[in-house]
C-alpha cells in the first residue's frame, strides 16, 4: 500500500515549517542574543548580542534577499551549490565588520567568542561549498543546541532533538542528502561548538 497524497503533503508542510522556522539566520540570532549569559550583567548585555546578530545575520540576510530579488541567487536558502561560496564570503565580510564594532563598544568576551565560532563555520562552509553542499541548517541548529546545553545544563538536553528534526526536513525537501545533513550536524555540534567552548574559556577567564 502506497503513501497517500494527504500524508505526503502533511510531511512536506512539516518539513517546510521546520526548515523556515529553524533557518540559520534565526537560530544564530537567538544563539547570539543569549551568548552573554555566561557573564555578569545579563540580560542587559543582550544588547551586545543583538548588535552581533545585526552584522552576523540580519545584514547578510537582507543583502541575500536583494540578490534573490535581482535574480543573482536562486533563493534565500542558496540551493545552488555554486552560489554558496560568494554568498558566504559576503556574510563573512559583514561578520568581520561586526567584530570591529563589537571590539570598539567593549562587547562581552562571550559574545565575541560566539561570533568567532560562527566565523570558523562560515570559513569552512565557504571553502567546501564549491565541491559539496554541507547543510548549513544542520550545522547551525547543531551548534546552537549543543552550546545551549553546555551553557544551561543537562536539563536542556531535549533541545538536541531539534538536530534530527531539522536534518530530516532538509532531506525530505531534497535540499540535501543524508550524508550532507549528518556532516553538517557533526561540524556544527563538534567543530563550531568546540571552537566556542575553547574560546569562551580562554576569553572569559
């Protein structure tokens, strides 16, 4: 017995909802907003996280949407692998400008450490993208949830269930293969979160 058309539509709707709700700009913005949690002054210091999110997520997304509108990029998820490296390099330029601003305003070290972890991720993804399309969605949600658990404790471990959920959505929508999603998840959860863990320990102490 085959799967009904209604079931397929419901599965695709769920996958699209997960993909749009937990897209990298949204996930990383939340990650940056709570990044000062490890230092004194929170929640007032969330303003620095918001400033970081402006350069790391908001400005690159706005520029990307302009490129999509002009027909230079296929869509806001940058589905075409060949278009990914230039878009990521554009984002990297904005992030580096943001680091300069954060240093100038004396942002908490925890915020800077989080931004540097994102820089590491963007550099690797930009380098790999011309050859293979690692899932940015998987990397972002994995990095963010692992860091959240490290910051907030084991009670927040259920957040890790978002990793397979978001990965599933990308496979269902045929945006990535299972291998690309698994690689993105491992990269975000181990490498990017690892960079943050090391940096925040060095910079905050």
